[in-house]
């Protein structure tokens, strides 16, 4: 999964500006999490739904991205350890 959405301050902008102002970012996030959080993906782009539902879906989708990224990092660390190497993280 590749997510090109910059999450820095997006949550704040969603709250202050509304989800409709960030349709493209939410669509990209929905596409990225469709396989791992299909309900959240659907709610992110449900423009007939409520603003609160989209904000909640954002929180679920963002956590799904974090969980997936952590799982991948853990896999990389295990593979590196098995090869006698290490993973340098900043």
C-alpha cells in the first residue's frame, strides 16, 4: 500500500475546514485503505453521509494505515534479524 496523502495537520484541517474541502485527499486515503478498512473507505467518500461519519472514518482509516505500516516495519525487522542485519530507523 502506498499512501501519498500528507497526514500532517490534515486532521486539524478536516475539523476546521470540513471534509468537503479535502475531497481529493480523502478519496486517495479511501483508495489506499479499501482492502484493509472497507467500511471506513466507503464512509470517507460518502458525500450523502454526515460530516461526523466522515471524520470518524478518517480516524479509523488513519489508524489502519498506521497499523499496516507498523506490521510492514516489523516484517522488515524480522527479515533483517534473520539475515544477521539490522534496520536503521530515524
